[in-house]
């Protein structure tokens, strides 16, 4: 009977294989996983591969709207902020199924502002928070979190990203939530608990809109 | 040849870690139609039934206390996965079918 041809790997071979495995895993982590999952791309390879995390709302914005948004630059003038385009307004109503949650957020550039009011048919759990365009979960800032049936407020965006609400229906019956807002936001995005996303491409208010008559000479 | 083998094994080891990082969290509400130790079947509101895996980390609660689920219970399931076809339950909350939990 012939002796077995294979022999157990030496300690050196095991250490070499482990070191190579660790090196390959590290490279994959930095060049693929960090850009795709966390938007962090220290090498630039993630962006070259198309992996750098764009927010889906940015990717979904049509070119015509994107160029309008590019003109919406914020300039500080003392206590005032000046913008390249007119502000936008929106009133939107959602129905949350029983025990379901959803998110609704506006995309704002740094220092852009908005005012808002929301009301719900019954008290809901909410979290008003902001999420930067590029970053990780630890960069998300929660501005206000509680249970309420209505909230009214204003925001000056501390960073470029999406700023808005998580609402959770904690009851066994559908709940309606209505949001009214005005601000220098670019667009809005609605995210369901099934991860479905809907982008609202909003238009600035225009001179064509009716106005009440003020002073005349 | 040995070098090639080492590199192939290392690459497999590295790529096999990626799916664990890619999961998203889903919420499903419905009635348990089948319940086993490692999986439950959930008939969702106005939708098809979905199979969800259970493991030792899955919490089953009612009114924020540990509980035991059974077929026919209305539950809220928070699960992790890549799609509805591949979900693992993080928590199964037993709720009132009609009113507040």
C-alpha cells in the first residue's frame, strides 16, 4: 500500500495563508464595502467602480431638476440667507397601515431653511432627524423624538442631506399624517417600511401664482 | 499552484463576509399561519404569505414582555434580509388584531 501523498501544512504555510486572507479581506473592505455601504471612499476606487453611495433621491432626480437645484446656492448675509431660486411649498398626506412606519424627508443644502407643520389623526411615535448625503449611521442627528399628534417648527440644515420625519403607527388601525411645509429644499423623498421609495420633484413658487392686491399708488 | 490555492481560499473567505453586512431591516404585519421552531409563515395584510426564519436571537414579545407566539396570532415582525424572500426575524411582537397592542 502506498503512503499518502499529502502532508499536513507547516506552521509557516498556515500563517502565510492567514496573512494573505486578512490582506485580501482588508482590501475588499476598504475598496468595496466601505464605499457601497457607508459612503466612505478613502482610495477613490469605490467612486471609480460606481459603488460610492449616492442617496437614491439624488440619483432619481431628472437632469432638468438637478440643474435647477445646482442654481439653488445659499449665501449668508448677516442674519439673512440668500438663495438662487424661489422657495418651494408642499402639503402632502399619508396613510400609515396598522403598526407600520414610514419616513418623509426633504433634501436641503447646508444652511438652507424650512418651516413645517404636521398633524396626525391619532398620536404617533416620531423622530425628526437629519441624515448627511455621505456618511454613516453615526452621522445621523435626531432633532426631536417623542410621541405626539402634531408638531410645528423650523430648521436650518446643519449639513447637506435629507431632513425629516420617521412616524410609527403604534395602533391596530390606519393613521393619517398630513405635512405642510415651505422652504429652500430641493426635493422630498418618501420611504416605506417595505423600503419602497418615492421622490417628489418640487417646483419653486412663481410669479404666475395668484396674489392678493396690496398697496397701489 | 499552492499560492493560487491560498489566494482562492482567501478570496472566498473575504467575499463570504459581505452578505452579512448588506442586510436591510423590514417590518411585516400579519397573522401567523404556520409556526415551527426555525421558521414562521406570515399572512400579510392584503398580500401573499411570507416565510420568515427564526433563530436563538429572535425575541418574541407581547406588551414588551417575553411571550410565546402561536398560529392565529396577529404579529408585527421586524426582520433582517435582502428581500422578502430571505428574512430572519429580529423580533416578533404579538399585538391586538384590532386595537392598541
